[in-house]
């Protein structure tokens, strides 16, 4: 046994020696080529593309050393410009730009972001200067491509630091140049980068737009690897949107391509994604759909086991961790708790391993940054010394040039004297010839004057025609303005009709008691509306957000008011969930919704309360919109937010389905909660929390709205409404209002 172990150790040592020997031989071969090169351009290319690149992964400091050496050679040739042609000087500038960019990329991968940006910007500056000076079309195209190779890493650095706006700025600059130059493949890469930024910002529609653009190019070029990447990105996006069936289709397309290329890491990743999707679909099904749930859970199990098997095989802990988490969830749903516990332990172990690795990487990056900064100080010092030496060389060269210029001026002076004598002789001959030419030209000028007069008459005629066309355009403009005014008048009249059906003033106070209503349409008319009535001891109040805003939204709001009057006032339905169930049936019937693919998704998001004014018992049912309650005691089984003044905000969430036709329609939940006198309730649309504003153009968000409601809840309701309005306008500032805004508050 010992003999066998010794042989194994010797074999490993011999193999390692061969590997190291092979690597050293390759480097020695490259360095040999470098020293034998006949021109500095060849040396710089070897340092940039071969020698420096070979050190980037394992020895970044060595890579930077060779890139700096390439810059030094380029600078030497740029100073000695008299020995180089203009085209060769441009070549050295571009090679220097490449070296600077490569240093920036190495620093970026080492986590030294500030220094990385500095070097890449220096590279970009060289390309911009070359474009400004050079008129050669081929050189300009080459330099513009060089600029894009700078914009992409600059965008990546900003993206990794969470500076999404700056990242988008650089990605769009690169995209603009690729579109100008017709670089189809590179455009696809820019689309993917832009889509990733929008995805992380939560702007899923924009993200989808750019992912689809990238996919279209990949399909046109039959670039299967890019197609696979796009399919996986779109699958992730559809998962975030809750479109699980479509998401699985895209994941399967991605998986098929990755299997064709035997991309083990990609196969494991997509299998893990598909497994997670099947779990989400199973969780979204009704409990009584056990057969369908088990099918999805079994599919999740199969894909999850395949993902974790490959992840372990290639030692990819970041893939093993989510796969273990998914399998833990699957076995829990299948009630196989022993297996679930087993994968829970795997999930925790891989999580700890990833955390330790991240911590070690952070320490390594910090050490690298320290070493890089220390070396940068040394480099700066050496550069200053080098600049002094270069200055002395430049002074000597200028003195030599001045001596050459004196000699040149003497020679030129002699040449000018001889040339002047020849000039005087020739001038006499030319003078005689010019007199004859002037006489001939006079005849030609007279002929041209005749032609010019004819052209003036034609221009006068054309001017009259242009003036007539201008008058016609002015008339059409006036007609359009009249039509626009008629349309605006019609919409204003529609606004008066809409306002007539909404509670206001004394009628609102009579129905609602102490209250406030913040109602801010985005356009003249609103897609939001509020509605309230009393039926015996019941107060029914609701805030509704219809699909769209402006005129289409207003039509939907009138339809909603009509149906609520029919359901509550006429039929006297006073159970909150029943009101929403009947309203949904009415909407589906009125809009003739069938649930077909591509059908317009018109509907409503609602928060509706039914309050027993004698017992203060509140019913609530919601479609995508919540109810906020502020009281002095914490209510069990509800999300709440407590302020320092001991006020408590309770959030009752509505069902995640609209009042319209929907894929997984189910009855609305009827929530019950007992309130005390003095408690406040708030119903609202999503327009307030979705408004962009502040200095960074970000959303107000529901968390900030809830904190604001808690902070003002002890004030009179009228003052609360004023504070909400002032806060909204201050937040919005110079930005446009993006949606209708409605908040209704009542003190019980």
C-alpha cells in the first residue's frame, strides 16, 4: 500500500513538472520571438497580445509589467517622430491605447476600479484625438472600433458598482458607433448588456425589448451560443413576470443549444432554472389540483437532480447551492422530509462555502488594490524621472533642429533669388497673354449675364409658388388647431361628467364622515376613481385603478361606477369579496373577454372596504391593491409598521389577480378586522408610490408611502391630505406625472 502511494506521488510530481515545463517553454518561445523581432511594432504586439495576456489570469502584476513595457517602447518611438512616417506614428499611438486599455481591464478584474477607469479613459482619449486629427476613413473606422472597446469595460465597471445610469451611458455610446459602422455581432452584445442593466433596475419591459433585439440578431447570424444566452435571459425575465409556461419554453431552447455544445456549466445552470420554475408553477396551483402539482414537482425533481449532479462534477458551488435549495423545496412539497433535510444541509454547506470564498476574495482584492496603489506610486515616481530625461532629450533635439533650420533658410533664400529673376521674365510674357484672355472673358461674362437674368426670372416664379404653398400650410395648421381645440373641449366636458359621478364636498362628508380625498389625474380625465355609499348600517367605499389613463381609462371608470351602483345600491350586496366576484363577472361579460392569446388585458385593480358603522367591523377585499390601517395596537397575522409614537400600520394585501379575465382566476379573499374609534384606514391606487422623482429619478415606493402615513396619522384628515399632496409635488419636482393618483383616507 505504501509503495503504491509513493508511486502515485512520484507520478503526480512528474506530470506537474511536464506541465510547468510546457508553460515555461511557451513563455521562453514568446520572449525569444520578442528579442528577435526586427521592429518595435512587432515587439509591442507580442507584449500586448501574447506575453502580457498569458499572465493576466494567474499573475496580473506581471501582465501589467509587460503592458507598461509596451507603453514605454511606444512612447520612445512617438518622441523620435522624425524617424517615423505619420502613418507609423498613428500605429504606435493605437498600440499604446491598446496597452492602456489592457492594464485597465487587469485592474478591473482585480477589483481596483478607480485605477481601472483612469487607464481605460486614457486609452479612449488617444482614439478621440486620432479621430479629430486624421481624415483617413479607414483609420477613423479603426479608431471608432477602439472607442467601443473602451466604452464596454467602462460600462462593465459602472455596472458592477451599481451605477446603472452611467453604465447605460457607456453601453449606448458603444451601440451608437456599432450601428454607425454596421457591426451586427457587436450590436447584439450591446443589446444584452443594456438589457441586463434594465433587468437589475426592475424595468422589465425595457429589458425584454433589448433581449429580443439581441436574440433577433443572433438568429439572423445563426450564432447559437448567443441565441442560448438570449433564451436564458428571456427565461429569467419571464420568471420575474410570473409567465412561467413561456419561461420554460425559452429555458428549454437554451438547454438544447448548450447540450449541442456540451457546455456543462450552462447545462447545469439552465436545469436549475427550469427546476425552480416547475416549483413556482406547482406552488401557484390550487391545493386540490394534486395531479398537476405532482407532475410539476416531479419535473422539478428531475431537472434539479441533473443540475446538482453536473454542478458537483464540475465543482461549481454557485450552481450547486440554488439547485440544493430547489430540491429541498421539492422534497418538502412531496413530504419526503428526510431528503428535504439532506438537501437543506447541502444548501447551508454550499452557502457557507460561497461566503468563505467571497470573504477570501474580498481580502485578496483588498491586498491587490494595496499592492497596485503602492506600485502605482512607484510608477508615477519613475514616470516623473523619465519625463525629466525626455525633456532633456527634447531640448537637445530642438537645438539640432534649429541648426538644421538655419542652413535650410539660407538655401531657401538663394533659391528664392533665382526664382524671383525667373518670375520677372515670365511675368512679362504672362501680362501680354492675360490682356488677350481678359478680352475673351468679357465676352463670356456678357453671355453669362444673359443666362443669369433668365435664371432670376425662374427663381421669381418659384418664389411665388413657394409662398402659395406656405399659405396652404398655414391654413392647414389653423384647421388642425381648431380640431385640437374641439377635442380638448370634448375631453373637458367629459371631465365635468366624470366629476359629477364622484363624491365631493358636503355629499362626501355626509357619506364618509371625517376624511380626505387626494385625486390627481395624469391627464384631463382619469382612469382612477373612488366610490362610496351607505346601505343601512354598512358603509361601502372603494378606490379603483382602471387599465390605462386619460380618455380610455375614464371610459372604464364610468363602466365601473355603473356596475358598482347596480351591485351595491340596487342588489344591496354588502360582502366585500362578493362585490368583487360579481364585478369581475360583469366586466368580463361587458368587454366580451375570452382569455385568448393576444387579447387586450383591460380590467381594474381595486381596494374595497365594507364598514359596519355600528360595530366598526371592517371587511376588505382587494385585487392587486392593499388596504392600510393605522391604529394604536398591533394586529396579529398582518404585516405592520410601528412608529416611535406607538402607532401601528397594518397592511391587508389584496389577491394577486385583477378584476378581469385571468389565467388562474379564483374567488377573492374576504378579510375581517375589528377597528376602534379613531383608527384610520387608507385606500389607494399605485400612482403615488410609482411616481419617479427626487434627485436620482427613482420611484417613491410603497415603503416610503407607509412611513409617511404613519408619521401623519395623528393629524386631522384634511391636513393629512394636504401633506400627501405637498409631498407628492415636492417629490415629483421637474419630472412628469406618470399615472393617475388617488388616495382616500377615513377616520373611523
